[in-house]
């Protein structure tokens, strides 16, 4: 799972961040939520590409930021 999606899942209380010394470990995260997050990013990419002159650049940046191929 992409680090940015993990951070957002922690903020939404969907994922618990546990500390073990200096290491951060994440609790269980339902794969359905991961897929949902990916679908939202893909929809934003589609919207950017269809409405803005430079939407292809923005959409590509969004997908890279969230680690979606």
C-alpha cells in the first residue's frame, strides 16, 4: 500500500498506526478500502484529463503521488 494512502487511512481512523521504538507499524487495513482509494484517484485523473488543458499532467501527477499505475 502506498504511504500516502496509509497516512490518509490513519487520519480517517481506518488504520491504526502502532509505534515500536522508532518503527511505525500499521494494523489491519481492509483491501476494499485500498481499492476504493485507488478508484477515487483514477476518477480524479479521468476528470482532470477530460476538463483541463493540462489535465493529463495533473492526472499523471495524482497517480504517481498515490502509487497507482
